[in-house]
C-alpha cells in the first residue's frame, strides 16, 4: 500500500534498501527507541538491511505498508502496519529515533497518514498496541486514539510477559 502523507517537516516514504543506513543511524540502533521492542533488534547495520529486505515482498500488497518517517533526506523512524479486510481493521505501529522525537510534528504526520489509510481501505478502525511509553501514548491520544483494553506481550529480551494497551481510532 503506497502512502503519500507529508507535512512541512516530515513525510512518509516507502521503506527500501537505500534507507538502511540512515534508518540504522537514526533509530534502529538507538537504545532508547528499541528498548521498548518485544523482539530482537538491530545490533549491526547489516541487520537493518536484512529487516528491510525481508519485508520488501509484502510492500506489493494492498494490505501492507512499511514507510520510513523522513525528515529531509534522513529516515528518522518507521510507520508500518497491515489491513485485514476480514476484520476491517488496520493494525499499525510507529517508531521514531529518540533524538528526533517531536510529538507535535509526529502527530501532524500521523493524523494525515491515518486519514489516508481510512480513505484507502474504508476500515472501521485503526489499532495500535503500545507499551507504557508516555511519549507514544501522548501522540496516540493527540491523534484521537482511546485506550480500549490491556494486553500482555512476551518480551524476547527479558523472557517476561509485559503489560501493553491496545489503542483504537474509529474511522
């Protein structure tokens, strides 16, 4: 699924191998950003490239999106997800490098992207599962999401079930 959302400061660009280095430098290797991930992260630039390559085949689908969050020519984060026509729901997520995080700028971009996703899919809702990261929650609430239920996910790093919350935005 091709997304074209942009604001004055940020834009979305379909993730590709040419973005591996700036993605790695600006967010994939950022311990503050990836510390909340429940899966293995990117210890080397080659791992970032492999991650992008593994996801590339899905980008041809009208149900999947994986976009770099761009600031000028640099990938400072990721906006990714998929649409389930059976559930008529979009599952989405985002990561932004901690040194590039600006809640108001990100909120503007994501509002555009969520509107674009609703227009493209006619989904009933968009769901994002978030941990206890207050900055992420601030952005989600600023975009109109509300907490719907508490969940638990298994963290591969700590081997512990961690509480998370599903946030929902209705179209």
